[in-house]
């Protein structure tokens, strides 16, 4: 069953596929060898969670606290990361605050992913044997980039509950007035 593509989907010549397929790391704005605390001018805000697993030293500071497998883990994790978000704001460290906000967002989306797909896998390559033309005969074309979104199974309610915990703190972070002011200033520099 193929569902409508969403924002994290690249609509390729043969239909939707995950955004990481064909990813070009050399063209990616965020680089793992840059210290973004020392070089905040090289940081780009980006969309969603872009750069979250790359930007140092923030990744190392935040990632060790990021957990969502149980509601208890999610509660401890989201509170800790939100408190770090507030500390970054107190220290006038916009990049750190933005990265902490992204970790809260990622906690929400990953927990939600495991709620929707208990395996954690959202995509599956379409079996080439199943792709055929309108005649019903096997296709003579070889489609190597055909993907389908797996159906929801929603068997692990704990992930849904964990996602709600992260969503609460992510909302607090993204609507924080000091954060929004710092973001505007950062974007206008």
C-alpha cells in the first residue's frame, strides 16, 4: 500500500522515496568537523531536525540524554534536554538552544515513528517482481528506486505516550519568547 508522500519524502522519477536515498553528504550544509560553539556564524538553522546528529559539541552534550523507549525515559530525557535548552538561552547560546529544541523535536518524531511502525522502519523497497505495467505482465523496466510506506501497526502504546511527553517540551521550546527573539536576531545577522 503506497500512501501520499509527506515532507520527509523526495518525489523521484519513479514515485516517492525516503529523503535519505541518494543523500549527498558533500552538499549538506552541516559538517561534523566544525565546532559550532566556537563558530556559530557557520551554523544554519535549517528545517526540522537538520544537522541534529552532526553539529558538535552540541550533539555530544545532548545525545547522551536522549531516550524515548519508555514513558519514564522520555520524561527524564525531555526534562533534561529542555533544562539544557534553558541553560543555552541563559548563556546567550542560540545554536545550543536551537539544537536542544531539535532534540526535543526528534524525540517526538522518533517516538511517533515507533508508535506508527513498531519495527522503526517506515519505508520498504518495492519488490521488483511486483512492479508490472498496465497489461498485468511483468514490467520490462527495472525500477531500483521504488519505495512504499509501510502500513501503521501501532502496537506499542508506550511510544505514543513518550511522543506526547516530547511534544509538550518541544512546544515549550519552539514558542519560548527569548528563543524566538534570539532566532530572529540570528537569522538577520
